[in-house]
């Protein structure tokens, strides 16, 4: 990933600066050269890179080091502060109208992920207490309406569609009336896209905007397209006028490359980021958290939010009681594993933990969790409660039942015994959620890179 290069280069630079009381011009030039190269490799706009590095040089050159920070950490703090500013400064939320329904129109090129994003956004807003209605306004792309209906069915969110007309303005008006009658307080319009920007596309979007006067026009941008994403954002903003941006495929190789340019060029905030393929993989965009991820400092607050959403309170309370008794068996392990899986891929969670970015060779195969689940499910309840019963013959039976080998069973049991010891030491905490809460107090600037 391109920004991993930026992170590793900054860490290498801080090691060179240890013991120095001031940041010299030669030190700074060396660091900024590496930062500039890393940003350009990520396809960030050249003018933005130049302005960004000039600002850092102005703020860092000759600056006295704070007592709590080493020179290297001081530079990283300055870089982080500037990254946060570049990404928008503060998070920008949807402006809901006091007189519902709030109309949100999604626009963008074909293939940017508008339809899936419409479902993800509806799902997120429903969790926030809203009652969304999805509207199929793409009457040109084959199976576009069907795709939105499938997404709606998966989420159990209603979809309005009218396949008897190609008049998008009429469809949008009908959907608006339906939303009022059904008491839907949010309408999400999934509009058509093209493989390229043309006058016909822009005119149709302008017609919908003029007729329905949406409260939010969000541009859906594929962050994998790099600099082209900025060009698309600029054109849509100049022609239609956008209120914000939704970045998709942010889990890909750019790791925020487009994000660094879009806000600066268009002046419009990034409001949401889609971080995976699941319909739950979307989150409000927090500039400070994204800056921390880019710099390899982790994103503990996002992990905690994911944990609070995924973890069952009743299960957590049950586990807490068992931990206080000094008990933690394979049933508990399986319950915790299932809840962690709800948070997303384990590899993505690890990237959010402060300090983990320096372990370059750390590979996490999420399929391993499926194997572990199969191993535990192949045991009897008695074996799960008392793993000491697992002798040679029992392990052969479990291996056959789970499609694994005895060696894999042995490896897992060693890992479980280590986990068991760790969990017993956490007696007053609520399992993984408690561990994550302990991380909340970590200041990334205090980490030794």
C-alpha cells in the first residue's frame, strides 16, 4: 500500500532524530523529500503535495521540542495536524431537515459503487434511528433496479421502483409522496451513472435537483482511481453542485490517496467512507482518525465503536461473571470469536491498533477463524467446558470432523491456553471489549516508533 511507505519512512526518520534537541534544516529537508515521494507515489495532486510539505517546513523548522515529545515525534505531530487539516479538519455530518423526509441524492460515474453505497448508507442511518426509503433512479443500466431491490431485501429496507417509465424526475416525485405516506424520514436516490461524464448525464441530475431540491447531494467516488477521482469530483461539483463525498473501496491499495486531494480541490467534505464489501462496511469519515491510520498510529476509537456495535451486552456480562470466577472455556472463546467477526476482518482491525503498522511481516488469514470455529464446533459440550479431556483419540475425531489435522488441533489448543491465561488476568474486564477500552487511553504520540 502506498501510504505504508509514508508511514515507514516517517518512522525511520524519527529514529535518526533521537537525542537531538532541535529540528535542523537538513533534517527537515531529508524527511520532506521522503514524504513528498511517498505522497506522489500515492497519486496525490502535485500542487497539494507541494503546499503540504511547505506548510510542514514552515511550522517545524527550528521549532523547540515539547518536553513530552522526542524530535521525531514532534515532526510526526506536525505532519498529523496538517493531514487532519488537509482531510477536512473536523467530521461533517448529513444535514437532516427538521421537516422530513430528508432527500439524499447519490451521484457518480458508473462503477463507483453508488447502488451498494445507497444500501450501506440506508443501513447506517437506520442504525441511527432513521426510517430510510431507497429509490431506484437508474433506469438505463441493465439490472440496476434489480440490484437495488436485492440490496434492499438483504437489509429489509423498502425500495421504490417504477419500471414503466424512464422519466427519472417522475420516479423521484412518486417516491417522495410514497415516503410521506409510509412515514419514511429519509429518501436515498440511487441515480444513473455513465462510464464517462457527458452532458446528458449532467442534465438529468440537474433536472432531479431542480425538481426535488435534495437536502444532500453526495458524490460517490472510487478511491482506487487516484487522481482521476479528484477530476471527477471537480467536474460534478462545477456542474451539479455537491454537498459532500463518499469514498468507496478505501480498503484498497490507495489507503486514502484520493482523500488527501478531494477535499482540498473541491472544498467539499468527505462525509462517509466505505471500507469493505459487506453492507455494514461504511462509516462516518473522521479526518483525525484517517490521519492516524495513514501515519500508522492506529484508530482505537473506531475499534471501540465497532466493538460496542457488535458485542452483545448480555454475552459480555455473562463473560465478565465467568472471568471473575477465573473461568474461560472454549464456549466463551467461540462466543468472543463470533462477536469479533461482526466487527469486520481481523486484519483490518489490527491495522487500527496503535503500533501494529511496524510489524510488516504480520499476516492474518481470516480463514483461520473459520477453521477454529469448525474445530470448536466438532467438540462435545463436555470437551468445550473441560479442554483437558482432549486426549489423542479425541483430537483425531475432532480433526476428522472439522476437516483439519491433529497438528492444527494441537496448535490451536496451545494458542487457546495462552488466551485462557490472558483472559484470567483480565478478571474485571469484559473480554475483548475491555481490552479495547484499555487501548483508548493510549496517546499515539507517546508510541516509540
